[in-house]
C-alpha cells in the first residue's frame, strides 16, 4: 500500500462554522432535513462540528460556495467491485458495536446531489476484511435530497492503521472520489501515516450503539438556481434582516426567523430555516 503522510492540523483552530456564521450549505441542509427551529438556532450538527468529542476537532473542509471538496485518500488493497446494493451491512450473528452513518452529498456550490453512488467497505470487529465474499461491503445511492444512511458496525483495528471506513462516491456521470472516514478520539489517529483530520466523522454514543455523520463535498460544478422571475414584494437581496421582521414575496407575507443578510438563493420560499410564512 502506498501511504502518503498527511501532517496533523492544529486542533485548537475553531470550527469554520463558528468563523463563518450562517452558510448557504447550513440553510440548504436545514431545509432538506426539515430541522425544527430550536435545533437550527442551536446550530445544525454538521459532520465537521466538534460534536461530542472531548477536544475540538479540525473540521472537514466547509462547503461554502467554491470551497474545497472532500479530500481523497488511497483505495488500499481490499476494495472489490460489484458489491451488493444495500443500505445495511448488518447480517445475523455479525459481532461488533452497531454504527449508523448518515449525511449528504453536495457539489462545490453546496447543492445536494441526488442519485450519487456511495460504495462502502470495511474491516470487521477483528480488523479483518472479507476478500472472498461481500461481508461488510455494499453500495447505495443518495435520495432526492442528496441524503444517505448506512447501517454497519464499528470497524476493528489492524496493524498500521487507525479505525476507518472506506468509501467511493460518484455523482452521476462524474469522476469517482475515493476516500476514508475516521473516528475522533482514537489513539492511533496520532500514528496512522495517512490519517487526515479533515475526514473525521462526528460520532456520538446512542445507547449501546454509535451514530456518526459526515457530508461529502464532490468536485462537481452545479448551475445556480435563482428564485422566481420578478416575483414582486419587499424582500431584497443585500438587506440586513432581524428576527421578527416581515417581508412580502410573490404576494405572500413571511416572518424572519433568524437574523441574516439576504442573498440570492435565500428567498423566503427557498429558505424555510430563515422565513416563516404568516
């Protein structure tokens, strides 16, 4: 295996969410997932947040219209093509701590990618790969919102590597991203020569199981979509709105739910996280 060393990044740097404030991706994700307002105001838990880790984590590259895509990593020697299509890798009698991984696939303009392919493979709880069959291997496609969910187990350790999941991600008719996803707080993160803190998942305990989130940003250009042509009303891009302000848009009145500076693409019908119809 050709290992490429990636130097550790400064974990004391605050998450980019905190430095940049409200982003286009945060609003799009909140609208896609229909997050309740109290949760939104507390900060949407993206894959790159510090989350429940014991110390701040270096965040995944933040999708903010033109920012860097998710970094690639080597495939390694254990990939097998033609895995079965399935969202759960669990099988009867499979030992290990249950793990659910969920997230979204975005393009570099922060718009979700529907029908993107995700092909996962991993070691079992003993750190072994199934090279004869397809245990703990499977592929799936994002739904119309660009969302995916994988049911599996926490992978085991084997010599030279920290705990990780392998994945290939491909938007329709685009190039394949091959990368690996990592777990925060693992001692071997400090010694694995190809570990990249930008690929840390946000992991939390959920009873006896674990839940993780990670959002993939593919190097795929996407045409922006604006609001309706000449809708009329008082809403205007570039305006600083405060919580409680009211605007009209296309003949409908909306109440501002969170202070922000308006921009194209955040029109009231397109940004339910910011505007409530009244």
